[in-house]
């Protein structure tokens, strides 16, 4: 399975993945998922929001145990973020069938659509729509860098955008959702553990900073006469680093748009996107407020206008304590694994669903901690340990 997915959407130039929502690479991933489901005799369906489901047993019976993740990527992302959870889900089911497990609850495997938000700028679109955390009107306003709206992209891919919306009946089928994911950090590598259990997801959000100045000739305009938004933006990037360090948080300007984007032109607009995350809401508020205050001061000093728009936000997610403790009990019984509980700064579909169904997460060790990059890694024996752990969890939850 892993070998089949590796070439899909991979850039020969960077070695990273460009599996953006509703593109050809996304369609290839979706075809792969459907083929895996059908090869195992699972009932396959695509819901109204484009999420794919594979079922063992009758999901209408309710109290189903669901696992899975996503198959899309960030620009030039790694091979493991998302796909490891989907591949491991099918592999864990194979393992349980090999054990002769007798299921007493329905089991589902899911591929959530557009988790990374690389194309339309909002993460976890598929799960947000399903959980009612994103309205249909908001979804219809999402637009990519080429001006293509989400409905247009879905329609071009053969899906019905008019069907988008909350899916409470589907969520009511789920008794527990467990997402396996490569760790995006080095906590497990530093502790020497292969597998971890998530405790919580830090609150996080994305903010767009629009610095508007005056376009002018780079060769003839005196420095004193310029209203250069690039200067204000550059100083704000440095301020973000300082504010994050002071609060023990993280803040990143990782995406930028410039107009007119000419080598010999002073920009008229610099648009930068801030991603910030912290262990608690108060710390996050402190960081973002400090960055915006600094940005406004820099903009005023350079005669530049500034607009700040919060494009997305996810509050702190405390995973279901009872389910988390049950995972720890299952994995701590009759195994040699030591399974620490750790927090994470990365958002996931499990976090979006947590307000509607009991959710939990398993992490697989990442020896470098690098993620959202072609350098993302996980050793094969650690991945196998992840499959075994997930199989043990599914057996403990769905076969009792």
C-alpha cells in the first residue's frame, strides 16, 4: 500500500508532495482508497462533503469504532503526514483479520478531504463541514490562488457542491474515533518511545496581515519618499519570533503575496499569513496581540496601511479522557511498549470531531521531528509498531 501511494502527487523537483484538494493527485488518492476498501470487501461510500468511508459491519447499527486520517498534503509536504494514518488503518484491519478477531461493533476507515487547507487556506474543510464547524456559506466563499472557488473545484472533480453541509446522522453512528499520525515533533524520539497517545491539541489559528503601501520605481524613488510595505512586513516577521519566544509559543509567517511583485518595483501590497499556536489560550492571545501591536507601529512609521483578518481559529482540544485512558490501558496490557501521553501543536481532524464524538490520537515516532517537508520520516519498524498498536486498540474497542 505504501509503495502504491508514494509516487502520487510527488514533485520531481522537490521530492515533496502536492496533493491538493480536488486536483488530479487528490483524485488518484481517492481512487486508491476506494480500491483498498473494495479489495477487502468493505462497504465504500463518499459523504456529502467529499469524505470517503469504508465500513466493516453495518454503520447504521451505531457505536462504530472509526479510524483513519487524510491523504492530501501541504505544498511540498512529506509522505507520512496523513497517509500513515490511512495506510495503518487498512493494515490494522488486515492484522485483526489475521488474528481471527470477532467484531462486536462496526468498524470504519475514513479519508477526510482537504485536511491541510493547502489550496483554499482553511484546514480540515471536510471534517469541519461534517461537524457543522464550517457553514455552507463560508465554504462556498473559499477561493484558491487562481480565483477558483471551492464549489467550482468540487464540480470540476465530479462532486456536487450543493450537497455540502453538516452530517449529524453520520456522526451519530460513531462511538469512538482514533486517528494515528506521525508525530510532528521530537518528543518520542527524545524519550526513546515508539508510540505516544495525545493529550490535547494546542489552540491555534491563522491570521492574514495586509500591508498596503505605494507602488513606485525601485531605482528612482528616494528612500525618504517611499511607503514600502515590505519593510513593515519584514519587521513584523521578526516581532513574531520575539513574541513567540517570550510566551513559550510558536509563530510563523510561512506564506506571502506581493504586488506588483516586480524586481524593480517598490511593492504596493505585501500580504503575509501568520500561523500561531500555544499551550493555552491566554498565551496565544498574548502572542497574537503583541504581533499585531508591533505590526501597526511599523506600518505607521512607514506610512503604510494595515488590515488584520483572522481567517481560522481552533480552540484548545482536550481529547476524551475516558477514551484516552482506555487506549493507555489497552496498550499497557501485555505489551512491551511504554506509551507516554503528550500534547501537540498540530491540528487534526480528530480535534475537529472531538466536540461531537469521543476522539483520541496515537503518534508514531519521527526521528528528526521534521514535518510538512520532504525530509519527514518514520522508521519502518516504528510504523509496524504503530499498526500493531492501532490493531490492539481496535480489538480492545470493537471486539469486546
